[in-house]
C-alpha cells in the first residue's frame, strides 16, 4: 500500500489534484506505516483517507499506473520525466497517459 500512496503523491506532482492537507494526510499514512514493526503491518485503512486520495488510488489500480522516473535539474524549478521511448529526459508537461485525463475529472 505504501507504493500506491507514493504513486498518489507522484501523480499529484505531475497533475496537481490534491489539496495541501490531503497531501499531508498521505505523507502521514506512509510515515505511520513505516514506523510500525513488520509483524504489525496489516496495510493502511484507506477509508480514513480523503475522498480524492481514494479516487486517485482507484485510478492508479485500474490503469496499473506506475510513476515515471522524475527529477529536477539544475534550475530546480521544472520537473522532468524519463521518456523510455525517446531514451531522454523530457519536461513533465510532455508526459502523456490516459490517467491524466481521468484525474482531472475528480477535481
């Protein structure tokens, strides 16, 4: 579940759809899960997460979406992703995936 929550944050960095407090709740859920001893880890109760976060989780699962490799370069202002087809870094604005169209519908 931590991986899916990290993908929720990645999706939000590509196409902002979460409010600040929603992002903080996702970070909090990840940290809470990481602090638990392994034998107590039974997954994260997603029902306590905000609706938009749960909707993002469902989209990620349905599309089997994984975040592309991303990074900031020297200017630290623009996010880039690695385009495996072109084998080079591209500005995040050029990233295309059908999940981006659907994520805009839950705003």
